[in-house]
């Protein structure tokens, strides 16, 4: 594979990463999810958006929902059931919910034709479920 642009791209990336890290931005947006009666799990979302200006003309953008479920009396196990409903709704292909995680995929080519294409795929996701005190 060497000699087909990988070495040049590796050097370019190594040079650009420190500056891109300094210029990266994080945005958090509070989204109450209780408004729609059919969409109550999770109760709240915190939308996390990270913008990384690694490529000058196209910043890399990562969007991920941070899920918050309130189960004051029902407990941890009931919250995990709501997580399962959210995952099912997100991956069942019905269109009830668009993909909630957005990841960049960069194809470095000789032509640099600036083509864009949205590709939706199902990836395994690891959720670390943590029980915390409500409102403290």
C-alpha cells in the first residue's frame, strides 16, 4: 500500500492534528424529549456535537445523543427497558426516528472531486448505563 498516497497523507495528518485539536469545538444542546407522547424514551437528550477542522474545506462533525432517563420510582431496570425501546426505534428501519449518531467518513482521493453521499449503516454501540441520584 505504500507509495499510493498513504505516506503523504499520514505525514499531513500528523502535522495537522495538533492545530485541529486546538481549534475543535464542542456544542451541547438540551432537548426535552417529553413533548411527543410516542417518543418518551429517553426523557431527555443532550445533543453532543464535536467539530474538528482537520480538513480546511470540510470540518469533521460528530453528533451523538447523550441519553437521560428519569425513573424515580420504577428503578434502574425500567430505565434499561426504555433504552431498549430507543434502540429499537432507532434501528428498525421504519423511519420513526432518523439515525441519531452521525460520524464522518473521509475518502482521500487523487481527484478530490468534493463528492458527498449519506450512507446509513447499523453499527454496534456500547451504552454504559449508570444509575445516578435524580436531580442531585
